[in-house]
C-alpha cells in the first residue's frame, strides 16, 4: 500500500514536470480508491476497513502524498462516486463528510459522479440526475463542486452554475460527439465568441 501511495505521488510529480495545471484523482466508479471507500467492496478488518474513518484512510494518504509534490498554487480535484445506489453502500452523507475533511487536506474541488461499485445496479438516469450530489456538498461545506452526467444542453449547464447548484460543469461524452460544443453553446446562449479562422465559415450567422 505504501508503494501504491508513492506511485500516486510520482504520477503527480510527472504531471507537474509536464506543465499540467490541474490534477484530478479518480476515486469513483469501482476503481481502487472507491473500493476502499465503499462498504460494499471494503471487507478489510485492519486499519483500512470497517468505520468511515478507516475506509477513507487510504484516500487521505494519497491526497497527502500528492500535496507533497503538487504545489498549493495548482488545483487538486477528486472525482467521487457520491452514492453507490445500493443499500449499505457509500452514501451522500459520507461523501459530504469526506468533502469537509478533504478541504482541510488540500483538495480544491469534488467532481460529483455516482455508481460503478457493482455492475447489476439500476438507477434513474436522466439529464442532470447527479446534480443533487453536488448540491449536498455545497449545503454542508465550503468545498467547490463540479456537476457531471448527461449534461449536454447549454441551458441546463448554465442553470446549474447560475443557481449555485455546482461551481462548474464537466462534459465528457458530449465533447467526443461535438468537439466545438463551447462554440455552439455560446451561440445558443447569446454570447459573442470569436471562432477560430478555420471554423469561421461554419459560425452561426447573426
């Protein structure tokens, strides 16, 4: 485990050497860190299992190791599965409590996703369905949050940030579908944006 924590530190150091501005730790979707957080997968009986304090221990060690090499001037994000969508799993309450602790440890923003601890779980998927997890953290702490998940419409993204339901919105699949989503969103929301020269012929006409 100490070797694995050291690998996280080394990865952050390489990111700094490569001039990245932000690092995000992936602690969601059933991957290693999430498997420690969730009681569904964490069946350990040592100092890393059982209680909430024990289950978050590995993540705290990772965060502390990264902050040893990642300067305070550079943001550190963490993606969590804010809810496991199963009884007895990682909960929104635990996620919000974790946010309070991580704020003191040097994490700047929680990227609020959900699910992934088991493959056979069903949950209500619709545009903005995970925004409530961002809202939970914002109500209970001063941690910055990011909303994700089926946010493809510019008006929805604007509404989420404008109404303080999250501090930012991240898009993944939608940028794969439309690499110029920002340009199209700006036009749809009535903002003037200079299109790159090679794309100006495709810009919406005023």
